[in-house]
């Protein structure tokens, strides 16, 4: 993943502002939160700002999808 200077600044500024920034763990293939004091290694590690999760009711999901859903166990 190539990251330009503007994206690097955006990610590091988000970290300073308290947003959760994640790095790609190559062993697991998952993004994990960066430590409190990251040692930025842009040449070897991919970083991203964690996308905030949005809570939705089933009704809101149905409206967004345009059809009703049935929740099963």
C-alpha cells in the first residue's frame, strides 16, 4: 500500500487528535490498533484511520436495503 505525504499527515494528525489508527499485522492479515506511542515505519507497515462503527436498528437496515429481513439463530 503506497501512502503519499498528505495521507501520512492525515493519519498521524488523526492519531494526535485521539482517533484510533490501525496498522496491518502481516502475520494475521488484520488491522490492529497502533500503540500509544507508535514508531511510524511507512516503508514497511500500512496504516489507516479506523472507520467508526455505526449502530443501526433492524428497521433502519431494512430501510437502507429496501426490503425486510428475518433474523434467525
